C-alpha cells in the first residue's frame, strides 16, 4: 500500500492532482482543504496517502496533513460513507469544524455537506463521537498564489462545486453572488469558500 508520496506537482485541480515521482505520474484525489495549500506547478510537495482498493480499480487519496488523512479514514469507516463523500465532507468542513460538529451533535451543520442527509449526519455522530477526539487540526493551508484571470477562476470554482455535488445552477447563482459582493478579483480558494457559505444558507 502507498502511504505517502513526494514528487513534482505536474497538475493540480480542485479535486485531484498528478504527482511526478521519478518519472511516474500518480493521479491523487484530494479535498479542497489540501488543494488550497498546494505549491505552484513544477514545485515539489509531499502528501499523506490513503490507498483505496476496489475490485475494478486502485485509487489514491492524498492529504497535506496527517490529520486530514486520519479524518478521511474515520469517515470512510462509517457505514454508507465512501471515499467520494468523505472528500466532500473534508472539502466543506475543516477538520476542526468537523470534530466540533460531531462532538456537539450538530446534525444541522453536517447536513450542509452535499450528500449528507439527516440519517447520514446522525450516523456520523453516533459512530464517530467517541473517536474524533484524537484528531488535532493542523496549520491552516497556505494561500494560493494569484495568477489566473477572474473568468478562469469562476469556471474552476464552478467545476469544483459541481464535483462536490451541488447542482450547476445553484453553484452558478452562489458564485455570481460572491462576485457581486467582491467586484475585485479574488483567489480561487476564497471564491470557493465564500460560495460554500452562500450555498449553506439555502
């Protein structure tokens, strides 16, 4: 099993990246929280990796902190929570917020995650309340470097939100509201974060 990878960042997107390790490109799926902290393309980075083996595929899930990886493993231990849904949870909620929501039995906060309904949220609380205490959130991810234009940022943010499970029209409406409130160009990570806040209000 692959537990960690260190290499050159060959491609990065809000949902996945490709890490070049001595000439071999590894596709790794990531949460938004890890995406925010990635370096620029062609720079080296290290990931904690969880290898998910299925009958028809082997998938790699990567995280910038061991806390995120531990949270991912805990989430996927819950009945009905697969890797994709676990990534959605970590993309929508920082580990600290996830721990707080589970320990305080805040089902309403958990249901703001696409794909998590009342039953799933209650199951997370029931099965993880006594386990999440060992998670200690790491440092906040580094800021993205500004670079791409606002239109490209809008498209990338829309793609990320749709991949998280939001309907395209809902995602567009939230992004337009964020742009309306922020006439000056903002970083992709900030646009996604503010859009998630808008979507949580609905």
